[in-house]
C-alpha cells in the first residue's frame, strides 16, 4: 500500500476550522498511520509533505499564528499553542508507534505528567509506584498534594500492593516499568485487569522500554506517557513529553488541558523528536545489545555487589520481563557497596559522561541518590535499595567493548 502523506489527508485542509473555540484540539492518527510494521511506521507515520516545495521531511512550522482569509476562515490552524503541523506530525507518529488513536505533545515529560494529574480533582487519590523518576515523585508530593490530591506510593512489583492501597476515592494508578533507576517491573496485564475491574485510570510511563520493546495499551493501560527527551528523541538535543491514548473522552480532556494550560513544545523541538523516532527501532537494538553485554559483564566484576537489569536471568522478574517486553533496553543500574567507590567511578569514566538524563546515542553515567532521585526522601530511597553506592548507566550505541574498557579503567582508579 502506498504511503499517503498529503496535507489534505492530514487535516482535510478545511477552509473553515474544524475546531470550534469551545472544543479541544485533538491530534488523531489517520487510518494509514497504522499501516506497515513498526520500523516503517517509525519513519513514515504521522508525517506530512511540504505543500509548498514537496520537502520529504516534515517542515518546522516556526510560526506563532496563521493568516485567516476572513474571520473564522482558515486552514484549520489558528494559533500555535492550539495547533501546529510539526507538533501534530510528532503526535501522530508516536501515537502510531504505541498503537494509540490520539497523541498530545508537551514541553517536557513532567509537563505531560502534570497534565495527567490535572485530569483529577482535589480529594482524589492516586496510587503511584514507589520507584518512579524523582521529578515525578516531587511533582506529586510537593505540588499536587497542596492542591488536595492524595498520593500513596506502593511497591508495584506485587500487584496485590496496588489492590490493598485502593480506597473509595482512588481514581488513578500511575506506573513506571521498568522503573528508574531500580529496574523493577510491574505486571501490566495484571494491573490492567485490576484497574478495569475497579474503574480506575491506568497510566504507564513507557520512557525506559519505548514502544519498540513494550506497548502498555495492549495490556490495558489507558494512557501512555513518555519523556521524549530520552529514547524517542535519542540525541540529547531537546526536552519534551507526550501522552497517547485511544479513549475519546480522555483525548478530549487532555486536548482541552494542552490548550487551556498551554504546556506545549516548540516546533523545533517537535521536529528534533520526530527526526529521532525515525531511527528508534534501529537505535533500540543497539542500546539493548549493549545493555545486555554490560549487565552480564558487571555481574563478573569483583567491585560490583548487585546488578539491576531485567534481561539478566538472575533478575527476580526476568520471566515477567520476557512476557511483556520484547527487549530489555540500555538502562543498567549496579551497586558497588561503598559510597566513595561509587563517586570515584562516576567521575572517572571517559566515554560515559557523568550527566542527568538517559536514552541518547551517547553513554551516560549517573548517581541517582544525589542526582535524579535527590528529591526522594532518603528513607524511601534506602527501603527500595536505592543506596548512596548505586550507579545508573544509560548505555549508548557505542561499541560495547569500548564501554566495558571505560568502566574497567574507572573501577581501577585509585582514591
Ligand atoms: O525530564 P523530563 O522530560 O521532564 O521527563 C521526566 C521523566 C519522566 N519519566 C521518566 C521515566 C524519566 O526518567 C524522566 C526524566 N528523567 C531524567 C531526567 C533522568 O535522568 O532520569
């Protein structure tokens, strides 16, 4: 089947807006955006050709507004907070990869999480994984609790913990799997069944696995969230987030919030993310291969007391990982049992850059206790095994042997 990317197929190119002011803008995939296999969709889904010059790449519509031919007469684009063709291409592309109907891009992953929490109201209760990105924890605890949301943080490795935490005011279950940085898994199908039976919203942050390795909507999730800053962009050159869903009612409300609260990304960042997703399946293969090799190598190092990677047969949830993921990715955490050694390793690598973030082509090393998860209370960190001697690796796409040699040299740096 030919790939249809005409602008008319995108928007219907109406002369009059299809989005009345009272209605939310909703970016919906077109039927043909679900044609073909994932790797083909990564390159083509959601894109539009440039109607002016026929540019093969979706242009960056770097504009804040659009000319109207008469009052209320336009091509479906009025103001760039509400609609932008580059953003819509990205929203359709990632919705297609996740098998969703609608996509909504935001200025950061946390802005996407913020929008999820705005679906709720004061007094509502959220059951959230106890191990989530530190910023997600901080947003819930330090921002939304002041607006009357009640949050319970539970260990989602055991679905029964979620069941036990549910109260009559529970509205939402918020889950990361694999988790950042402990690489704990949650059983998506089991939680999908539970939330459906209890009438709760089920939101999954799929940033670590990406749709290449895991598609939460097929397990009963209602909304999938990404920090597009990470693997989807893959080149560490923008910050963004996205929500995708197939539910019309949720799409309408998220679209309303995207426009009403305005946490949208700029077109340049959307374009960078869109360029990234074209190579996502290719990059994930190499991240995964490097993740597997490095995790296995780490288990053999005498300085390493523990390795956290779902692709290891020794991972307590390896069977679940094999069931719900088709690859394990490039994130590996390990403990060296001694804070001083962790600090020495983190500052001594040459290829691995000591930096926040993850998912880029370049390898990064991080110290979660003082970096990404510094805002999580120390007692909570300790309880889940997130010690001060834990190191997190984002394995890039470099040669695995070079990465191992880099770590090996860092392991042997003298105090
Ligand atoms: O940084 P931002 O684009 O706002 O995304 C937030 C976010 C959401 N979900 C997960 C799983 C994340 O890892 C993040 C951001 N994480 C880092 C910056 C980090 O180094 O872990």
